[in-house]
C-alpha cells in the first residue's frame, strides 16, 4: 500500500478519468481508493477499519464537467454505507483525513 494525501488521491482520480474519457457516472473503467480518517475526528474509539471508507472515480467530484462535488463511500466494516464523504472532508469541523491509498485490482 502506498499512502497518499487526500489531494494526491483527488488528482489521481481526476487524471484517471481524463485519460480514460470517463465523462459520466457508471460508464468507463473504475478506479477505487480508500480514505482513512484520523481517530481524533471522533469522540468514540474506532478501529482503523471502522474509520476507512472506499470510494471510486465514478463520483461527480472526479468527473470533468459534472455539476456537483459529491463523493459517496462505504465503510470497510460494512456498517456505514453510502456516506456523503465530501460533507465530512470539506467541512472545517468535519473528519480529518489521516491518509489515503489506491486499491489494487486483482487480475
């Protein structure tokens, strides 16, 4: 796993979509990533898995020309699904990103 910053993951997703001509949700190849939020963002103790959310390039925030910045993700523990991550990441009082990484696809 190669740890990345949030900015690096966003840039990678946008570059992937541009290079693969992804211009609409659900069309074209998919690239997945995980964002891990810092424990300090929460008042309850959570495991790293419970603070980790997977999302894909198929979100409006990464697709050129889309009218919207939504990013939906699913918690790796399977309990918190379809979370609007952009509401937490871009909120000054929201969740702090600890690190991110790209998900390696199995061949």
